[in-house]
């Protein structure tokens, strides 16, 4: 072999080697991973045991129901591609989408749907996932791709529970440890109290996720989470404090209604709040605009009743109430309750509500009312206020639902958690009629009239829907707010 022949082979061999290394690097695509945090750990991998909204907003990406929430509060097709309801409102028929795959690669069948419905309704010996589902009489397959649900009575609220996840019957004994759904993401890894990692599901029946991976770190300390965002350790942070937006000018800061109602609850069974004139006087004495500006930096929607305008179909419009100190003083004088004092019990772990209480206390001084603030632990608030009704006044946020019945039944006389102690026969009748009606127009009319009663009777002081502020890396596109706990990672991308 000559020197030149050897050199030629050496050059060719080196080129091939470089190609193997270089070409390999070119073919390796960077993983599109979004990192974020949640304050509390996932409370369960079993979709029928998930309770917290923080868990719901993540696990909606893993589990899908027959239906799914839309950004406008409507119900959209998911595993069911269409559905019908009988004229009497008792029979629902769902056409099951063909070709839906579970995360383990098996194909979803109508029998999996029936199993899931029976499990979530408590028909197979397990507790019902929601009390509402317990009203299901039966679920059965009535055709190749049709599942029929029968109720003993019409129930307009029932369909809203069908966003709960469908799971494979073959995995029925392992729901706690082996999360298998049909969503655009599957659970790749879960470390308790540390993180949950979601991975793109390539066989998803719908539009495939643009992100390859989502890592959610469990970060209870909000300051720690904030610093992670500033340092670039995470790409997205939910529930940002409005007072810290000045520090986030290099991020895309978005805000939107939470479908939550912040209320100043007055115990209607306790003197002097059993007098409607006192409740109305306090409403006149409060400056809601000042509260929204002071505690939310202006990021809130002023309310007059217990439904956020994000519920477009059912919410009534504000009439434009204004603060009126003289009117407040007049009503207090007429009621014979001038210059009194009372205590506002506020859960200490919610700075929003504590700060709101402080502003309200200052505002009420102008009409001669002395409001004392008592901060209490969350568990104490639940036992004393929510369950025991041992309080005079409180400030809390009531989470919204897709189902208007779930929102408005809170004020019905027999409802066990009607901690306002509000009672109105007409209101009770309107809500009861709506639940058992199949007439959509009448249901909507009833719910709007019910809200007018809450406003007219001043069942509580309705302050605002505090807008949820989310800060994102400026490369992230596709983020949207939903009127229910749901971060739709499947629609998000890094600029694609």
C-alpha cells in the first residue's frame, strides 16, 4: 500500500466517522419541555379520588371524559363524539368515538365507558366520585358504539359530571398506582411531594400535543416558586401576586377571570345581619373598586351576585351599584343598628382575603361600624364557619363550576353547606325546578331570576372575580384560561 493509498483510506474513514457522529447530532431533536409548579401535590392518581382544583387542572391532560370543558364554559365532545337527550330528560345516548387509544396502547371500547361510569357512580361497591353521579340508574351498551345512561328523574346538572375520566376496565385494580387515560399526555413519572412528569402521547386520537414533555414541580412556598421563574428554572407560573408584576417585565403576563366569586359573607341568622337593611347598608358602605385596586392591582371583575360573567349563558349583568355612604347611614338608622361592632373571621393562608378584610374594616369606619379581624387556620375556618356556621362575618372565595346548579344551590335552605344561613322559598323553588327540568330556556330563566334574588336580598356582599395572573416565558404560545380548573398543555408550544 502506497502512502497516498493509505492517506486516502484514512481520509475516507475519518469522514465516515465524523459523519456518524455529526449526522447523529443533527438528527437528535431538542426535547420541547415546559416546566412549571403547583403548590400542593397531586392528591390522587385515581381520577375518581381527585378533589383539589390544583390536581384537576393538571390531570385533565391525562384523563378525558365523555365530554370536556370548553374555554367558553360549554361542554365539548371528547370520548363521545356526539350525544342526545330524551324529551323527558331521563335518557342520555352517547356515540363513542372510534379508534381512541389508552396510554397502554389498548383500544377503548364502549364497555370501558360503562365500567368507568359504574365505578364513578358507586355502582360496583366503591364510593361515588361525586354525589351527583350516584343518581345514575344504569349505564349500558346499546349498539356497537352507543352507550346509554338512564336517570330515575330528569337532572339538568348531571351531564356536567361527565367530564370525569374514562379508564380501561383491565386496569380497575390498579387505578391508584398506574394512571392510564386517553388524554394528549400520559404520566411518565411521579415522585410524591416532588414532581409529576407528563409525556406526549403519540397515539392521541385528536390534535397531538406540540410539547414533548411537561414537568410540574411541587413547590408549596410561593416565594420559592417566584424565584424559580425569575431564574429560568421554570417557564410558567400560575397565581402570580399582582403586586409583583413589576418584577416580571421580561415575561408574558396574562390575566383572566377564574370563575371564582370572592364574597363578604354575613351570617343571615345572626343579629344584626338578619336585618336586610343592615346587609344592604354594608353593601353601600363598601367601595369594591378600591378593594380590587388595592389587593389585585385592578385585576378583578366587580360583581353584584354569586356568578362570574365568564358564565355567559347564565350570568346576569351588573346594574351598576355605586358606593353611597349617606344611603348606608340612613339604612343603619332605620334598622336601629348604628355604631355596632362585629368580627370578620378570615382564613390566614389566603392573603387576598386577609388584605380585603383590612380594606373593608377601614371603609366601614366611615359609617360608624367597627369591624374586627380574626385570622384563623384553614381547618378551623372549615369547621367553625363552613360547617359549624359559628361566625358573624367572613371573607372567602367560592370556586365556580361549569354547572350553574352547583354554584347556586349553595344558597338553598336545605343545602348542608349553606353557611350564609340564607333562606328564600322562591329561590329554593327556582333551583329545585331547574335541577329536574329538561327545558333549557326555562332553566336559564330560573337561574337568572335566582341571581336577582341574591342581589335583591343581599344574601352576601359580592366583591369580585379575582383574575388569575399567569406569567410565562415569552416564547410560549397557546395558553388559554378555562372557567374550570384546567391548564390545557396540549395547545401550548414554544413558538410553533
